[in-house]
């Protein structure tokens, strides 16, 4: 507006994507402060499990000191009042660049990095970079690590970012840039984290070779684009002149690969913009947009399409091989033996689930989230489990270490209903810690598919029980009833067909027992759901009201365990008769 206090807008994600209108808007409190000139996730600086944000105001205060503000997340979103505020030195433009730093000291809390590219202390516009550690109470008020360039017009802190974990030691690393001189050739520095925080001297640096090329104008982690377990780094040089074109600001972007020893000296990939594209003026990890387990990158080019200047953005996928990471398994929780679709777990109410996890951002902490449904029921929609028919659970966060194939996470789920008819389907996905993997919380759902029309469910959480129960049932048919004997007549015995008349289950018997009244059909139904038929068969109703197998003498037996069942009896085209309550059936 007229007062130019600035603002930052937050849009919540959901099952249908981002909200159309902002979920929250945070206003600055000072005119012309540059509030919102830089924004970023702060990770989880206080370890409460919610993502926090950091907002820069590069000209805040008298003399353009600059400031940065952190707002902590919660179940209701971020607070409108900052939980942490820090101002810079006079004319330093503190907060011109802000970012999460990762967890540079490995204490389990996210840290933040802030640039002040115009900072002067003995050298003009030498620039400075500051890192503040997180804790249970939030960020420290004084910088835990800082650096000045001690070189006129180096302007370090021009851009700052987490580098991920480029050497796979479990500590977050940082990357930042500066102009280096009045020629603005550009320079980029990378520092490794450790148990005591960031190193004193840079572990990697690279100086641009083209005057006014502005190498490093944008820097960011690229995540792990090749799946080797190490984070990679992306550097933009939007002022790059493609020699021979005669036009400045084509732009170029470089990708540097992480390894056990850190970043490589030479780029492993580069992209080049067209005439005046300013390709690389902004670069960022895009997360894992296609769910293949590899990080993707996004590059801005505001000058795209020459004189019409439409602007453009380029998305590049990691994982050039194109294979998908989708390995899940189910196992016997006692032995670890894999279970085929439809098998018994051999453990009452339990199953072991496995998901192979790797982070698209290199070494990080992760765990498995899983959800169960009884066979035939749909999974919960979106990200809410509040209406879940069954339940969901998680394993504990684990260090995913360096493993190009991913780390197998095994977890045992307990408390599943385990009666004879209980069969389950399930799905799982990976969840990352916001502390060292703040750009993506979840991976896509992976579903256990049975691909078996006979047993289209995943497993039954019970032990094997010998199956052989007897149903001793007596029935009287009104039409055949003999009041004098309290039994039934066998008038139609000679006309009884040799094949059962019930479409549900046709059986053939030769000869027909001489004391048979007619065919009859019996179903055993679930004690918890009378509509669910567990077993059925045809038999003969005899003159003495008993129902027998096809041999005419054996009582009906069913391949079910001892339990309570509803009994349903049907005669030809009559409606079935069902017991008023479940009946306990045994092998006796």
C-alpha cells in the first residue's frame, strides 16, 4: 500500500493443493522496511514438530539496518506475532537473504542463516553471514556463528541457503555467495557442519570468471538428484554472457555433486539460457515432484522469450534413469518371513510392515507412516485420519544414513482385529523430519497390491487354527410336516433332483438318501456382520428334521474355526431363516 509496510502471505497445502486465498497474512510494522523481501522455511527451530518460517526486512530500522523475524508454527498455523526478532548493524541490509541452515550442530533443532550483503566493518560493503542455532526455546538471540569477508565490495551474504548434507556426515552444511568485487564476477562458499557447529574455514569455494556475470547471485541445495545419498548444490549466474552471442544476461546454472569428501570441484551439469533470459536469477530445489525418490530443481528466467519478456521457469527432474522407488513388504512379525497376499500373519492382531526409504535431499531422518483398512473399505481422504474406519500409525524417526538403495524401515503394527473373517489392505508412505529435511514432509502413498482375484486383500492378522466345525441343525418344513409324529413326510423323495437347486452352490449326489425330504442350503455368517457369509453348502433335510451331508448320515461340517456364527437356512425359493443370535459351533 501507500505506507509500504510490506507483508508475507502463507498458503496452506491440502489434498486438493494450495488454497486459493492466503491462509494467513502477516504485515510488517514499519514503512519502507522491505518486509517480505526474503522469505523461507525455518525448519523446526524449537522441535515441536511444526514447521516455522523466517521473513526478512532488508531496510528495516534507521539507516537500513535490516531485520529478520521468525514465526513458529502450531496446530492452528503460524503466529501473527514474531517469536524471534533480530536487527542488523547500520546500513548492512541484514535480512536481504534468509533461509533454513539445516541442523549444523546435530542437536535435533533447525538452525537459520541470514545474509547482510552491505555490512561494513573496516572494509566497505564487505558483507556478512550469520547463523543462529535452534533449541527447545527457539533461536538463540546472538549469532552462534558469523563471518565477514574482510574485502571491500565482496558483499557476501548476497544469497544464503542450506546446502543439505553434501558430505553425508549427518550435519547440515551451508552455502552463501557474494559479488567478490566491484566487477561482480561472483563467488560462492560452502561450510560443513559438525558436532560443534560450522567449520571456521570454508570447505569449498568457487570464483566466477566473467566480469558482471554475477556467479552465485542465487544458490540453493538441489537435494539429492542422483540418489547417491549426498546432497547436491545448485548455483545460478544470471548475468552470464554466452561468448559469441554479443548479448549479456543469457544466464547459466551449475549443479555440483556431493560426495563423501564434499562438493566436487567441477559441475556435473549446467544449463544455459537464451538471449537476455536472465536464466538462473533464482534457483531452488523443487522437492520430489514426481515421487520417484529423487530431488528435482526449479530455475527462474524472468527475461524468457526475448523482447516480449513473458518470463519463464524451468523444471528439471532428478533420476535420469527413470526408475521408481516403491518397495514395500509385509512379514510375519515373529520370524520376519515375507507374507504373500492373503496369508495369515501367524500372530494374533499383528503384522510387520516394511518400506525402503531414502530422502530426496540426501542424508536425513525419516520414518514410515501406515494406514489400515478392512478389506472392502476405502482409505481416508486427504491428510486427515480423523474419520478413519481403522487406524494409522508411525514408526520412530531414524537416521536414513547413506544408502543409494534406501534404508529399509521395519515396524510392527499391533491391535488389529483378528477374528476369522478379518482381512486387511494397507498403504504406507515416508515422512521426513522437518529439522534436516524441511522441504518435503511426506512422500506419496504406496499401496500393497494383492493382484489376486481370489484373495484380493493383503493379510489376515491371526494364527492358524485347525478348521473343522460341526453344525447340528434341525428344521421343520411346514408343507411336509407330519403332526402325528412331529417329523416330516418324504412324499417327494423319488422326485428329488440329483443336483442341488441352489444357484449359490450346486452339488450332486447319487443316490438320494431314502429318508431325505429335500435339498436345503445352509450358510454360516459373521457374528459381527450378519450380511457377511463366511461359508455355505447344500445338504439334505431328513425326515427326523436333521440336516446331513451328501452321504445322508454325517452332520454338516465347515472349514471354519470354533467361534460364534449366525446360521442361515434356505429351502428352494423361500426366504432364508436366520438365527436370532450367533450360535457357538465347535468340532463336537
